[in-house]
C-alpha cells in the first residue's frame, strides 16, 4: 500500500498505465507516488 489519497491514486494509475510521468507540486504525490509511477516536479 502506498498510502496515497483516493483521487491521487487515479492519477498515478493512469500515469503508470500510459507509461508517462506524473508532473505535480503536491508533496504527498511526489513522496508516495514514486512507488507506483515516475513522479516529477514541473
């Protein structure tokens, strides 16, 4: 379990499915999302 919020998990799953990076300023997405997909700051 990554501990990400519900809506964040949708964005991360989509990024993973599309083999794309999730670009975000959200600290929680950046820290916890890297277990699921590539997550970067703009």
